C-alpha cells in the first residue's frame, strides 16, 4: 500500500500494512485490513468512521492490546509487534490509552488515588512519597483537587470528572503518545467541550502526540491536525483537517461531512445518503469495500482494491473515481 510521506524529522508512529482479524466460530472477522499510516511528533491524527469500521481495534492493535495478524507498528523506530514481556511493558510507559467509557474503565472498588498511582507501581516507582507527589501533580493538572479526590470512589464523581481521572491516569507516567478512544462520546455536550479543551491543554503542556478516535466529525475537525477516514477495516482518505473538510476526495468522506448537523434552521440537511447497510466484515466486498453503497461504483471498483494515492498536497485517497 502506498504510504504518506514521512515528516522531515521522521514519524513518531509508523504503522505498516497492519492486519487484525477475529475468529468467530469457523469464520473470520476482517477488522483491520492492510492499514498504513504515520503520525508525526506533536501531531493529532483524527481517525473517523462508522461504528464497527475498526477504529478502536486499530488503536488497540497499535498499543499491542490486540496482537495483529501481520504488519508492523514502529514507535520511535522500534517495532512494537516484535516486543514481548518486560520489553513491551517498559515501552508501554511511553504509550497510553484513554478509554471510551470513563466510568466503566475505573475499578469501582478502588479509591482514585490508588487508581492513578497503579501505573507508577507497575513501572517500578517504589517510593510512596514520590508516587503521592506525582499523583497529586497530575490530578491538579487535569483540574481536580487531590485533597478532595484521592480518597473517594469512582461512583462519587460525574462522567466528566471520571474522564479527567482517566486522563490523569494516562498522563501520570509522562507518556509521549496517547490513543484517545472516543474520549467524549459518553459525555454531555457541555462537558465534551471541557474535556476537549483539557486534552489540548495537556497536549501542549506534556508535548503529547495523539491518535484521536471518534465518529463525530465535528469534534475531530476541532482537535485534529490531520484526519484519516476508515470504512470496513480500510483507510479511505487521509489529509489535513481543513483541506479534507473543505474538499473531500472520497465519496464516503463527502457523505460523512454532509451528515454533520448544522445549527441553522435555514440550512436544509443534505438528502444524499449511502445506499443500503454496511456489509459484514466477515465477508467484505471484493475490490473497494465501499462500492456496494457508492453511486460512482463500476466494474473496476469490483475488480481492483484501490490504493492510497495523492490527489492534492498532503491529501491521499483510496478511490478509483475520486471527487477531486
């Protein structure tokens, strides 16, 4: 697969032809198929697509929480797919995950101070006083008063506060890279803005690189430097955020953008919708996986798998008949 060119100083994360599959009985779910992408240091890459397209699976496979069938994940030049045991455990101090459901991801029987301190214990920080100081510092950084938080249980906090605790847990080891797996989808709209602003603040404060997974394109547009669009396990399009939203090249990207609600009663919603339902990842279509719902599909789309190719500076699309 054609890859996007590397940044001048080299990417922090380089995913090459990653394949992730799940056995279901005597069948195989093709969750991620030959995905390649790069993320530069300090960049936020937004990953969008419909539910079930493989976004979260890709994020977990990057962190080796789900081992890929094939492909490589290079983090700062080191192949995570070749690591095991202690080597992988040490590397995970540099890569962290913010889960989609902030409440479910916190142990309801443990106090907040212990939850946030647990990564430090696993990493071998033995001094209790140092652990306490690090926990207090990171809780303060995410806008929580340690004196009022550390001794309480998760059920005593709102969804937004629980997500701040989850962000603190992800930051306590001072990582370089964080996968944000739909970190605001379970929150109210007003709380979403607070968490998004907090992530931007933490990114600048800690020098973070982010993979931001979401199905809300409006959210992705507001936080991402570049956007990657995924459909049924494959990448459709990758490009700079403003450029991709202004001139989408893939029909699927254009349909997603048209579906963004406009807060204006005088703006009539677009009536163009994809045909039918998404195919099953157990038996994906031949050629282009979007062809069964695409109005531009022809025989070539059925016969050939489209590869990512350049259509504009920094913008890549996997489509035989792009819109630009």
